[in-house]
C-alpha cells in the first residue's frame, strides 16, 4: 500500500472522531461548560460526563450519540447534568448509598 493510500485510509478513520469531539464540545457548552457540582471548567473534554438526573428517562448513552444528529443529542443531554468524572463517581456512590454530600 502506498503512503498516499494509507493516509487516505487514516483520514477516513479520523473523520468520525473529529465529528464526535465537535459534538461533545457543543454539548458541553450547551450544558454550561463546567461541572455542575464543583464548577471545574476545562478545555479537556475527556474530564466531563453526562449524568442523567432521572435514570428512568434515559433513552440512550450520550457518548454513543455524539456521532449522530445534533437534535438527537440535545434531546438526550437536556435530561443530564454535566459533571466532571470525579463528581460523577461521587454522585453515583451517593445514589448507591442513599447519601448526599453537600456541594461546595
């Protein structure tokens, strides 16, 4: 395989990733751009999770929607709070243990 063909193949693989990150960035901004619980704001999108306030309303995993239609993404993330990964873990721990640690 020539270098040119290899580059074309790599470019084709990278396109969905670019689309996913673009949509995730828009979704993060749509939900305020910072963790709802601790207020951390970061340019690193990997630190953020979408936490469903009511698990019974959850129709899809937001992370799996990021390649798709923006209207479908909005419909699902509007049911979510934007949390950093640490606060998301703490929130689920509290829910499992029926506790609530006060927000800062």
